[in-house]
C-alpha cells in the first residue's frame, strides 16, 4: 500500500476550489483504503465566551493513513473563515493554541 503523505503538507484552505480538491483527495484515498475516516476525539480549539461559557471547536474530519500512520485533520472552511488541513506525521494530535 503506497501513500504520498511524505510529499504532502498541511495547508490553509483559502478558496472554495481548493476545499473541493482536498475533499475529493481525502475521500478518494479513503475509498481506496489508504486512509481511514476516524472519529474526531480532541477539540481543535478550546475557548471561553462571556455569553455561553466554555466552547470547543472540533474539526470536521480526521483521517489516519493506514500505510504510514500520519494523522490528517481537515477543518472545513466557513468563508470568510478559512479552513485548514493539518498534518501530524507521528499520528499524535496536538491541539492548536
Ligand atoms: Zn501515509
């Protein structure tokens, strides 16, 4: 089983076309059995709102590469808020802060 994780990096998603391209890529890798779609377990951001108290944001998708173990976090954009793909080569998630 061959993946190309080592050639890909995390990326900021600043256009809708890029989002569609990435979504197709991840779904394609999953369909081929290279990536698996795994439950998002850890919030990508934990904050606090004066109005509603503690808040947590979760990425839409996590994918784990069955070939090399890399964990990919896929945060869908909600324009004008940009999305992001983050790469964790050792498979261990690190929340951003
Ligand atoms: Zn891989």
